[in-house]
């Protein structure tokens, strides 16, 4: 009957665009969807959605529409509204600052601090030093912008023996292809992940188009070593010690009952495990790929394995860790989907309406600035060559001689232009409401128009809920990231990283809304002075308000050291909190 298929998935908010379902099988337009045959079918719509979102962010939505068959797309006016929404959301998500906090480290300055507390303080200082060396704030901002715009971001951790620390890299989510089990929970950690992309051919270098795939997968520990493959290239396979047994790495043991190899990792020395993570980095020529062959089942016989800088072949290389060193960041809380949703998902149609209104406004402003003029009774100059009247041109100082009864009529479109401008503001406000970005957060409200601070706080309510939800979706992911950083340092036997369980770590984001710092300071002074707030709590409040306090414990120590010695009478008074001073009635009044 010619009925179209109703598709409901994580990217259904783009179904209104004909380019997202331009073929009979429901695939996006060929100018939008990748045409590579090795791509998994369930990744095609996701990559197409990434391309659409990137086009909106770069003011290329009109160009993309023209590419997919919309001839009027080239005239589309785009003024950066999508990028403004993304940047504003990102700024409020990250807050003024980000701080790595280890549980228990704040009590390291106490007189009777436990060894666990001192160890937590040491780990906190080491993680902060690592973050500074790896430019973590910059990398996090780059990754989080992708997460806000596209819905997903990917961190990759790797041990660098030359630098003696863990290196951090960010990947575009379009290169991320997890192998998800059909009945697995969306929040579960996958057992196998691919990072893959296509490398175009280079005629100058004489190289053909090829696919590069980096695979991390968990599997049982086996004894393997480098050996030559059938085609003569380097690879890795099972090895023996010459007597039929398997050579073991340092620290590995073979069970007597089934011969399985087990290992004790530094973060769990009392719990042996037979699982490790393998790394494979290989390339395939596009000519060697069969039609319909998916990314996860590429033939290893035709693979060309890459080698590390030290000559190690990256074919099922044992990384000596029992986890995948990748962390996937989703912009929204997982609800039946592994991937997140873009911040622009709910306002895509509003952005289209805003762009169309801006386009109409630009056209109306052209007729307003250079109006259409009708002349009656004017004699046009004749071209001597063609004998035809020359078109009249209007410029400042132009004089037209009109005959008796002649007149000049001007088409006034300023009224329509004013209506279009009003329409633009209406649509922009609608987009801000749907995106939960109040006008005050976008900077489009005059501060003098806000009646009170309480009214401002109420207007920021939707933004508060948005930021809380986004930070909730990331809380356990960053806790996992810093746990992996600690464990890779332990696996690399980095100096100073002790063997044992890794303490829990969280990433504390700063305030995302303006704070009345003077009011907070006055509150802290009153509370600490009246002994209803401890000095540690007051310093923490000042730190949350945006005061430049790097370490609360050190700040408390500096304040205590500089405080003048109290007299015995003051000590007696401070030991009785809540007791009023003895003053006369006039002084009390």
C-alpha cells in the first residue's frame, strides 16, 4: 500500500526530516549516511544523526539540506543559535571549576588521622597532579562538548612507559562501536569494543583505501607470543616452553585442576582471576572486504597488524588489566539505550523554524533597505546601441523628471519586517523554554529587569534540573575513569602508587549559577563567629561560592595559625555557644 515504516529508536526525533528515511529500507539519504559496507547496520542511523547535529553546530544545515535534494537549502540563514545552546549548556554543566575529591582526604590534617585517611590524601594529590600534567580540564571540555552536542563522548586511557604515567585521549563517538549483548543491561560495561574508521586512499603515497580497527576485549589469560603468520607478516599466537607446557608471565599461576592461568592484580592481591584485556590494532584493505562483512567479524587472515614503538606486535596483546580502558560518556541517563541524547534533540524543529524565519526576515530587510519604486510620468533614458530604455537606478541624489500628473510609489515592507523580528524573538523564547535554558542563562535579559534575587532563582529552576540530570548521568562515569587511572598506574608499577584497593574518587563540579558571594561571606562570618558553624564548614561554603580556595584543609590551617591567641575570658565564652553577652538594656537595644 506504500505505507512508510514507523521507526522508534534513540534518534526518532530526526524522523521528521526526509533525509533520515530517504530509501525504501529506512536507511538515511546516501549523501548523509556512510556508504561503507563494513559498518554495523544498527550504527548507520546513529552516524547520520551525528552528521546532522554537526551540521547544525557549524551553520551548515542548509548546505546539508541542499546536498540531500532541497534546492532552497542554499538560501537558508543560520546565525549560530544551535552552537549558542550547546556552549551555554556546556558552561553550566562544567560550572566554574572542577575538583578531584577522594573520600576521606579532607581529614588528613587531623591529629589522629588514620593510615587510610593519609593514603586517600596521597591518592588525591597524585590524581590532581596527573590531571594537571595530562591537561584534563581541556580534554574534558572537548569531550563534554561532543557529549552535549552529539549525545556521546569517549575517553581512552593508555600506559606510557616513557612518561611514566597514564595518557588520556578523547575520541569522536562516531568511531565508537561497542559490541552489546542482546539481553544485556544498557548500563553494563561491554566485553568487547571497537574504535574504527576508514582511511582514504593516497595516490601520492601509493596506498589504497583501508579500514583501521582498534579492538579491546576481555578474555581468559593464555600464553601467547609473537610469531610469523602464513603470509609472512608479524602476529601473535599460542606458545609452549618446548616440553608441552605453557610459559607463564611473572605473577601468573596455572591451576592444577583445569590448567587455566590465573593472575593477581595489584588492586586485588587477595583475589586471583583468569580474565585479562587484549588489544588488537590492525588494518584491512577495502578490496579485501567481502560485501556484507560486518566490523565485528573481519577476517584476521587478511589483517595487517600494527606494531608499537618498542616493536611489540599489536595482535591480542595482553595489557595485564582486567577491564577495558575506555569510558563512554552519555549526555543523558540511560533508559533502555546505551547511547545518550543530544541537548538539541528536543528543539531541532524549533531551530528549523527559527532559521526559516531568519531567512524570511533577511529577504524582507532587502526590500525595506532597497524598496521597490514605481514611477509614472517619467521618461527613461534610451540606450543608443540597442534602442531600448535603460533600467532606472535609485541612489542618493537621484532626480527624476516627471510629467504632469506623474507620481512615485514606494513599496513599504517595514511592517512585515517588524512582525518577522517579533516572530524571531517568540521562537527563540520557545526554544529556550523547551531546552530548559532560561533567557537569563542565555544572556538575553537585562539584569535591571529582574525584580529580585528570589525571582531570578525561580527562573533558573528548569536550568537547575537540567544540570542535575546531566551531572547525575556522568557521576559514576568519572568515578570509573579515575578508578581506571589508579589501576593502570598500579599495573605499570608507577613510583608511589601502592598496591591495594583503589579508594573511591568523584569529580566535584563548581556552581553553575551566579552566587552572591558577599552574602555567603557574611553568612559564614556570622555562623562561625556565633559557633553554629565550624570553620571547616564555613571554608567549604566559601569554596562552593567561588572563592579561590584550592584546598579547604590548608586554608583552615592558615586561618588557625594566623588567628590571635584568645584570652581566658574569651575561651570561657566560646565554650558556651548560644549564650548572650552580658550587656545593659540600652546597649542591647
